[in-house]
C-alpha cells in the first residue's frame, strides 16, 4: 500500500519540484492511476496477502462502477467541449443578483462600515 502511494505521488511531486523537466512532465502525464492500482492488486493476489474470496467479497462494486462511469462521462464532456460551453453560457447569462446568497456574502466581504467597494449599490 505504501509502495503504491509512493509510486503514484512520486512524479506529481517531482513535477512540482522540477517544473522545467520534460522527462518528468511526460512520465507524470502517462501514469494511469487505475492501471497502477490493478498492477498492485495482481501483485497482492500473487503474494497471497489476503484470502482472495474474502477480499473480492468486500469490494464495493457499485461505488467503483459509479465512479468509473462518472469519470468516463466527464471525460467525454470535456473532449466534446461541453464544459467550456456550459461555463461560458452561465457566465454570460446568469446575473449575480440571481444568486442572492452569493451576492449577500460578496457584499459582506467587500463592504465595511464606512466604505463599500461592491460594484452594485
């Protein structure tokens, strides 16, 4: 478990430390978390670290399938440009006053007792 965590976090941390390194950036972009998890699961099964039937029975398959499906849908939406279109539509069509709670919070943080920097009176 610790080795898997180290493998998954090594390249993102190295990329933060050495942002100009092309090799580290390439390796960081190529590491697939799912593949690393499967590899370590197979290694754990081969080493018989836990009884196989008990371990498989305790896997929350519904949650795994739901997360994988949501991840796939988000990836398709990003590739299709849906996220960018939706955010630009919301930014151009939704007025700040349509969100009363957000507006109240923004007013409270921007206005003091003697002056107010909020753009709307």
